[in-house]
């Protein structure tokens, strides 16, 4: 089970949830850690507060999402003080 270029921190969790594959010395920690995660359509989700599902994404996708939030579809980020002033004016 050699690591490939596509392997991330999510790979061992996905393998455990999907196939039950884990290193024998990590059995207890894998069971405890994987209890917080679930697979839906080959996508990994972590159970959040109030049982919300939080999608686990790659670093590249996370950078894209942050870029889109700050500069893309959602518009420019003005800063906390500017947003507070705009909120107080309304």
C-alpha cells in the first residue's frame, strides 16, 4: 500500500471507511478517528457541531474556494471595520 501523488490526509480514512483497510498498530486510533467521518458518494464528510456534515476537500480546492469568496463571485473583501460601518448605517 504505497502512497501515490494523489494521497492526502483523507486517504487512510477513506480506505478504512470504504474497505476496512488500516495498519494493525493503528486499529484503535483509526476506529476512534473514523467515527467522526462518513462517506457519501465517494466524498468524505466530517460530522460537525449539531451533526452538520462538513465536506473534506483538498488543499488546492480549499485555495480555490477562498479565492472565489474573497475575489470572485462574492466580490471584494472590504475588511471588518468597513463592513461594521455599512451595517451601522442601515
